[in-house]
C-alpha cells in the first residue's frame, strides 16, 4: 500500500499547489493511470477476484477524473488585460544614471535600462532582433514580445498581452497573478517572464533567439550568450559582463545583447 499512498500524496500536492508541476489534464490522466495500476497490483497480490479488481480500477479512475473536473471548475479564470503594478521593491542597480520622477527601470540579469518619459520602450535587442517592447498605459502595463525561429522568421508574438503563434509551437501562456505574464514551453520552462514590480520597475527573464545566433538566456542574476546547440540544448554558454546601464527615450533601443 506504500505505492498507493505515495501516489495519493503526489496527487494531493498537485491539488494544493505544493508541486512544482502544474496540474493539467495530462497530469491528471497520468496520476489516474498510476493509481489504477498500483491498486490492481495490490489487489492481485491479495488474491482478490478479477471482478473486484476491475471494479476497483474503474472506481479509482472515476474518482480521480471527477475530482479533477470539480477542482478545475472551481478555479478562478486566469487574469487578462494589462499587468497591474504590485508594491514590490525595485531591483538594486549600480548605475550612474538615476531614476527620476516618472521614469521607469527595466531589469534583466544585472543590466538596467531606465526609460525616460511615457514610452513605449524597447529595453533590449538580441543581435539584430527586436524581442520585447513595453508600454505603460492608464490601466497598467502592456507587453509586446516577438519570438523567432532558426531561419529568423517570426514564430510567435505577444501583442498587448495576447499570445499568438505563427508556427507550430508547444508554448502556453501562464498568468499566475494580475502582475505577471509568462510563456512556458512543453517542459514548463520559461520562454518569457515579465513582472510589473511597482509603478517604476519591471523584471524581465526569458530565452530569446535571433536567427542562427545562439539564444540569449536572461535570468535574474545573469545573461548567458554563445555556446553550441546540440540536440536542442545549448552547451558552453558564457555570462555577459553584466551591470550595463542605459537610459533611453521612447522609440530608442536599450541594451544590445550579442551572441
């Protein structure tokens, strides 16, 4: 019964949000299948008749599926529309440029771009590709993002926080709260992360590709470039020097990340 108990504990973690994996329909089916197999195994070891085994398996599957349907129906819809500023502190910066009244700091890695005025702003470009534009409006923050394939063709775009793909991709939008916009790949790894920290700051993370150049990987504490792609995975990427600062006005580009 240890196996059954372990699966039950795993499913409980999914339901309560205690697991790093997101609870989606394929996950629920996988858990139902695992519980059914373990239940059948336990009953066969105890010489339970085949009719009871079949009935128990069907009962387990029905319980998991119905429980998932009830749970999903009770979940609030993901937020839509503009990102709403939180009251989180702005990331630290080591820049000669100062953030003035009405300015806006865009943080990625240890680099900082200060937007002067209302925007919209293009905080970074990867090689020759514009990958992100941010626009503050009365209702909040609007994100425009552009993803490219290996031929430098547009693979997807986000226009005013609405994701659309122009090529077959396994990317999904995730809005964990009203202040964040996240794109996740099929492994639930971040393709894009934008969080509106406060009215004067935004945090950016993600993986950005421009043609044949190696992808740029932006984390909270580093920007990685270069490397060699083998089987869809990059090896040997190196960090940029970091702590680069720029002050821009609307229409100007911020920091250029070179592969």
